C-alpha cells in the first residue's frame, strides 16, 4: 500500500514543522510506503521555506506551491498530484492526531472495492464515540452546531452528521473521480466532495475522532457566511447536474 498524506497550509510557519514531524514519526513506524505533501497556498510567511528544509531531512516530505482561492483549492491540487492508492488530507494544526489514521486505513479500499471497505472514510465529531476538546467561545460552538444542521438539511447529505472535519481518506479511484468535479474552494468544499461522492455512487463511512480545536484557528465568523454562500452555490450546481458522473 502507498499512502499520500496531504496538508493544505497557509501562513503556518509557527506550527507546520511540528505537524509534519508528528505525521512522519507515526507513519515511519508502519510497513507501507507513504508521502507527506504540504501544499503551500500563497503563504506570506516562511511556511514554504520550513517545509523545503524538512524535505531535505525527511525523504517522504515534499512541497507543492500554489496560489488559489482558499483551502479547497490547495486540497484539490494536492489530491490530483498524489500517487497513493489511499489519499487523505488533514489540517495543518493536527487537530485530529495522526495516530487516529490507524482506525481509518483498514476501512479504505486500497484496490478493488469489497464488502469490507469504503471509497471514502471521514472523521466526524457528530457520531457516538467522538471526543471534542473545544477552546472556542460559546457562540462559536453554537454557530458550529447550527451550521451542521443547515448543511445536512440543504445539501442532501442528511445521513452525514459532520462533513467539515479536516480528516478525510479516499481510495485512488474515488479521488480521481471526485476531485475533477470539485468547484468550491473555500470552506464549503468539504460537503461538496461528499455530495460528489454520493452522486458517483461511492460508499462513505463516518468514523468518530478526538478533535482538539487549538487556539489560533483560521476559521473566523466570516467563514460561516462564506460557507452558507457556498452551500447555496453547491445546491444550484447540483440542480443543474454539474456533479453527475457521465
């Protein structure tokens, strides 16, 4: 098996080294091959420089530099450039620790799909067994819960309890089929990916995770308005049939 671990990054010079080292430290104990790709999306700080230095020390680490409108752009770029039979993306703050991947990987189809594997396996704080270590203000927590309900109701993904965690795993065939159809590049790209997966007939599995929301999150109040706008845009795209497989 070959795993591609993708980390979208924007102005992450203060924590990207710790994140990459933690991922590499964990994956280096496994018996499969892997690559860790940091997609630096037009950072104005030293993120790219830090990752380039790490790449000279850690053979599995590579840097992709791009410039596009949002996190979704970086994830799409990394996923389509990946080589892995299994491809995942995770946030640059390791809010879901890399050790938790051990529960996900056995469930992802590394080859032909079978009764015991899924093409998409996602981390969730909306299903039993999830643990949340939350450091945000009460109103942010309330907005987050409301946003989940609105997304589920409007998107056509009621069966998905939490679409927004940055910890998602795809089989190669799913990634190659889903990401070319991706049109959203800001905070709404997560639920768009899941809708495309549903439209293409890919099985999605939701697993509980321990999620630590650290200080310094880049998800501000403006992100909720952006997400709502993207939800409407996605619904319009769906009604026009823009996500359907040929």
